């Protein structure tokens, strides 16, 4: 059954990729949604959790996250465990979550797909209780994001800059870090420049990595970049930038239902769904099964990218 417009509240993040570059993109989507759909923009100092709570208290049962992957993850965290559904209006730079769902990237088409879509329950990953939908990464990747934000501030939010910052950061890297990873299979120590803990098969496939069976089985796909010489790091950087990682050569893969990662620092930098913050170690990862209702497009509205 299509989503009832009067039950929809669109929460917009004005700082997200396309929304920041072109404020008219959200207006295009709202014209398709129509006058019955409410729009609320995040106020200065307001959190998505507060905004979602307010919308739910006002009786909305579908909350559309208008922004990038970070915005979507923040709204998903606030909705997890509730009876309300999450809709995704892609206005970010990469939009991995919406592309994985098969939503169109153009705002008008995405809005039409949401209105005609239907709710579907999914499992989500959490790190120290915080929901993520795509991946969490440790090591050099948070530094890559910092370089990316610096480049965006100077040149604008373009995808090619994101790939360039991968190369620059890894080439500049001076040392590996040592992590202890504990799973149901036991504990192991790894020395590596970066670790990815993934919940999105779509995003992994963009890098030439396959873990769809692991994701479908409600497990984490854990990729550990192999340590090596300076030349090895440079090759890894190029493969990341070109999205051609080689399993067994660039990275090692294993899966886990839950895991704990102990880090050299008490509060390591952690990147998740395009955002970054410091979190208290050890980092505890768990799957919350069927905890989130999400609006998925009907077959005729799905696109393949």
C-alpha cells in the first residue's frame, strides 16, 4: 500500500552535499510530495534525535531523511525500535544507502518512489549503541574524511575530491596501528592501516568487494587492510581511489555476528556512514535484528546504478 502523504514528515539537513550546493533540489522534491507532506529543517543546535522525537509526538509515522548518508544514519538511530518508518531522500554526495535501496538519485523521482513505496523491516549494525547503515572504519579512514572535508571547504563537494583525498592520506601515512579484534571465534591481533566493518553490500560492491551473503545473513563483513611497505600503501591507495580492491591482496575478509575492537588509544577517531567522531574504546559492535522499518521502492521505480 502506498505511503499516505499526511503521515510523512521530511527532515532536512541544509548542510548535506547537494542541499548545500543547490537549495532548489529540496524544493523540487517537495513539489512532488505535495502540500500534505510536512517539511521541517534542522535548526541550529538541534539534533536529529530531538527533531525525530518531535515529529513522532506530532503523529507522523513516516520520517523522510533529506540529506546524505550521515543524515540518514542519524534519523535511523532515532527511529530504531519504533513503529515509524524511515524514508530516504538522497541529497548527499555519495548516497550509498539510497542507491543500495534502488532509489533514483534525482529528487523528483526519489520523492515519487517514496510515495509509491512500501515499508520493509531491516536489521542494522550498532557501534557502542549507535546505529550505522553502511560501515564503520578505524585507522586512517577518519583522517581521510578530515582531508576530504578540507578539500570540500576549499573546492566544493565533488566526488573526485573524495577519491583524491584517499590517495593523499594513505601516501602520507607513516605507521600502522595494532588492534585486537574479538569475535565469537576468539581474539586476534592485527597490524593494519585501516579496518572496515560493513553492513552495506552495495557500498562494498562499489569497491569490487563481495559480501552480499554475509550481509544477508545479518552478520558484519570485516575487512582488514593488509600491512606492508610504502609501495604497498600507495598501491592500496590507488585501488581504493579506483574502487578496485583485491581480496586477499589488498584486504582480508572475515565475518562476525558481533565483535569487540580494542584500540591503541582510549578514545580513537571513528568514521561511520561518512561522519567522524571520537568514541570510547573498546568498540562493541552488535546486530539489531529487524529493528528498523524503511520505505523501499516498488519494482517499477527501482533503478540499478
